C-alpha cells in the first residue's frame, strides 16, 4: 500500500513515514500535489550494496574523536604587506 502525503506533513512526521515504509511499503511524498519522492525500506541486499554492512560504520565509530585529533596549525589573519611598498 502506498501512502501519499505532502512534504510538510512528511517532514513533521518523518519517523512515522519511516515506520510506515517498513511496515506497509513505499511512502510517496508530494509537493504541490505532484509526487516528488518515495521513501522505501532497504532490504538486506540493498543495505549491503550501499555499504551499510561492509564495516564502514565501524570505521567511522573507530575514527579519532576530539582530543585524539592533532591541534590545527594557527596562522595569522593579518594581511601580509604588499611587495615593493
């Protein structure tokens, strides 16, 4: 079953749109009465194809955070003098 809703309503109730896509199937979102996007639940094969299960998420979770990152080099914001001036 395809539910159809306007962009503003879909935006305000995005969690519900996701739940309906998981439970009931694709959800169509319209703008000015015309269909513009469809929210569709990913199955396991598609999730693998887009990289959701290839370790990329773990890579991001293992990335250095805050204090583990080197401090940026600070540079002066002053404009250097013109050559020959």
